[in-house]
C-alpha cells in the first residue's frame, strides 16, 4: 500500500473514531495510537498550549520532554510560525530539542482552532528524511478532526460608550463566559461612578470580558465590537459625550496586540475618517457598583444607547472560523 493509501485509510478510521467525541484529550490519545499503529514511527504525540508554553499531552513512544517554550525546538517553531515544519535531519535544525537520541527526522503540525494554535502534533522517526508533503497534507487534515481543546479562558477589556448597553450586547455573544462593567485606564485610585461622571478622572467606561477561545476568537469578538460602536467618533457614542465614553480596546496579554492591530487595520478601510479607538495595554480597572452590573437585565426598559437589532445580531452570532 502506498503512503497516500495508508493515510487515506487512517483518515477514515480516525473520522469514525472521533465522530461526535467532545473530549479532546481522549481524541488526541486515540489519534496518536492510530498513527502509531499504521506507521510504527518512533514517537507520535501531542503537545498542548497551556499557560504560555507547550505541555506534553497524549503520546505513543518513549518518555519525552514535558515543557517546550514558544519558538523553541521544532515544536515551538511550528507554534510560533503557525505552519507545519518538516525536518529531514534533526541535526541540521538549529535549536532542535533532542528528547531522544534515537530520533533522526521529524514533522510537527500545528493544531489551529479559532485563529490560535492550541496544540501541535509531533512525530519523530528513527530514519532520516521520513516525512514530506504527503505526510504534511494528511496530518494537517487529520488534526482538523480534533474537537475544541479546553483552553484556558482569555480576557479583554472593551470601552464602547455607556457600559450598560455594551455589557448587554457583548455578553450575548457565544463563547463569552463572564462580563463585568467598570472603569479602565484612568488616573485616580478606586473611582466611583460619580467621580468618573465628572469626566476629570481619565477613566473610560469599559466591559471586562472573559471568553472561551475554543468557541470564540478575539478577532471575532472585536469584529462584533466594531458593529456596536461608531469608531470614528471621538469621546461620543450615541447621545453620551465625554472622555468616559471614548472607545478603547485594552489588553492584558501583549500577544493579543497583533490581532487587535489587524482588526483595526481592516476596520479602518471601511471609513474615510480616521479611527478614534484607543488600543492600549490595560493600566488599571475598577469594577463599578453592583447597581451597574447587568443593569439592563435588571432594568429592561432602562436607558440604552444601542438599537435592539444589535442584541438580536449578538444572540445569533457564531464564530465559525
Ligand atoms: N524534538 C522536539 C521535541 C519533542 S520530542 O521530539 C518528543 C522539538 O525539537 O521540538
């Protein structure tokens, strides 16, 4: 049987094996076993992105390194560069991490879900030059069968004018797991709503969001955010005016900046006027009083600067990438 025929069969088996499974670790374990059963490579397994590094996951073969850094080794390179890396001779790959001295060639395929690398599939061989484009193409297809990996929650802070409507809108988006309203990036300690209202504190009304990146990407959340603001309007959203109503995207993970800038650039093309949306690291955030949390759920006919149609849009929105 040719390599292509063996992969075609393996893919079919993997498909029926995975069908409907929702647990990513079990699925990774069986996919690794299936690849190993078919090809008898030296080592086949997964590393998952956990707390900013690659952490050893289900595998078949000898004991392996547990932790691999971003950009380190073949695995870390595939993660950083978001591409499959084929290494015909590991000794020729600068920075290769030799978990086993037996390994001579290697392939690492990133598992990309919702715009982020969430894991890598790593296969080692005791022969030189074992892997080529055929392996790359089939393995890339096989990893798409994995169910969403349970990644750590992520967070972002969004200022979109009055935080009552902004919170109601943003919390309806599938994948958003937590919201709270408060005051971001100002200059005084522990501000009250009244103080922020004077517009002298430098704070912006903002929504702190946590989300599950396996369900919704930051890119998608930001695209939805832009639908709810006038990004060319400085310090004014709807009828609300003042620096506290400015628009802003405040991040706590610098790795998010690239995606934010990407979305900003794409949105900027839609307008003649320049965007007025601030993009900054989060300097500080103070949660607002309970009175303001989920305000429109508690007061359905309360003031809202956003049109009802937007809430319908948010309810139906699905990140399908
Ligand atoms: N060689 C890999 C490390 C993982 S082991 O091969 C299982 C690398 O350089 O990333």
